[in-house]
C-alpha cells in the first residue's frame, strides 16, 4: 500500500483514516498481509523546503503538479520498486490521490484501487484563494500549478478505474468528472473501544477542539473562532485544544487549556463534555467530527464541517454557522443541555471498522479475485 502518510505516526485525520482503513481490510481479509510504503511526515522547515522544490519544478516545466512532486522522492520510488520485485502483491491500494504517479510504475496486469483522502484540486484551489489575499504577484504561478493538478487528478482516477472515497460530496464531485469509474464511499472508521460519555459532574463546561493544528484549514478555522466568537463569549465555559500543534495555537487567549498530542484519541474525548468543529475552510471529510460521534460525545459544528458525512450523522450534530449563532449558543444554557445527551449508539456504529469491512470486502474482491482464492 503506497501511502501519503505513515499510519504509525499520530498526527491528524489522514493518519487516523489510514489506520482505520488498514484495520477494516484486515478484518475483511483476515489472512491478508498489508505492506505499507509510506511518505513520512517532515518537520515544518523540511516540509516547506520540499513544497518549494515541488512548486519550482512545476513552474520550470515538469509535467507533474507540485503535490505529486512532493511525494515522488527517490527513496519512495526505490522502496516501491523493491517491494514489487520482492513479492508481487495481489492488489495495490494507493492511499492518496497525490500518488497517482505510482500507476506508471506498476505492471499493467496488477489490480489497483485508489483511496482518495480529499479531492486534492479543491483543497489546493482554496489555498490559492487564501494566498491571493497576501501574495498576489505569485498567484499566477499557483494557478498554473492548479491547472496541472486538475488534469493529473481526473486522469489518474480514470486510469485507476476504481476509487474509494471517504466523503459523499467528494465522490459526487469525482463522478461528475469521471462518470465511468467504479467507486464506493466509506466513512472514516475507528476500531478502539470508546470511553463511555459520562454526564456532567462539574460546574464549568469543558468544550474541546481536537485537531492537527499545524494543518492550515484547522488553524485558519481556530483563528476565525477565537477572533469572531471566543472573545465575545461571556459565559463560564472552558476551551480545551487537543492534538498536534495545540500548544502553540491558543495565542494567549483566556480560558483556554492546550494539551498537545494525546497518547490515544479516546483520551481527548474523555477530557471534554462537548466537542466543537468550527471549520470554515479545507476539503474532504472532517475525521475528528466522525471520531467525536464514534465516541458518542456531542459535537457542535459548522455545516462545512459535516460535509460528506452520512446523513444520519449530520442530523446528530448541532449546527452553528455564523459567529452570532456560536456566541448565542455558548452564552446560553444550550452547551449543558447538548452535553448531557450522548450521541445515539446507532450513529456511533456508522464509523466502526466492523461495519465497514463487509463493504470493503465486496469492493476489493471485485478488484482482485486472488483476494478470495
């Protein structure tokens, strides 16, 4: 499984989805062996340098877009070639549309399925829009690269032919552009035992935001929430920021506790009475919204944050969109009322690996008969 993330690392939604996907495949095919060839996470400086190299190469005429060049390292290619030569697999599952370049390195008769973490061009288009507010002179450079990415992504889907999506909205968008591909949507999935949601037993309500705060859509959304909502909330609520990079995300705001990376996701949901997802930018499915629902912890979110989730999950989420709606919610009795009602068990079950494994078994077996031989 060539992967854009290393599932052994604990970072954000992409890592969580990848671990769940591997677990669900293992449940569907209990005698299978999954070899993951992953692009490891880089430090902030190394990540930025790698991005700059990709943009530069794209601008200088490379046919691939920068997002593909970011992962197409010599080390990654050598690992992939060695794995294919050592033991040809029954199926190649490419985890992440950035890796469509891998298709050209595979034997023609080898079955392939691609798992799309996002519609990458949608995410990149939002980045270009944000960049245009500050770096107008280089927007043309990014716009040209975005054009390459659109062509690369749609052509990659058509060439692969079989796709797994984690968002209903992503699948709908892809099917409009590539109507002939075979595809399914599975929600983000989790395989650990959640901590039971305990009714409130304290005076101050603890609301939490669990995210990778180095990921620009999460940081932009938190900045919006702090500036447009939090500073106007006068009630006695406490905000807990949990996850990678949260130590540097509070910006000195009052009534905020930063926890950093937690050892296990269930620990994040045990800390709080109520979770929030004030997401206003980004793309794809919001994994931490799904994970809160899986843990049966009530969550308040924007409409944007529940895009692509099953309809039953959306109806179990309290929606606040405008800053005024958020302030009114947090300043009233609603947080305590919402926090006292756990998410229904049938909604939580939507995100279990055991539920998704049957769907994956049928779809992947249709890609390679050797999986059920």
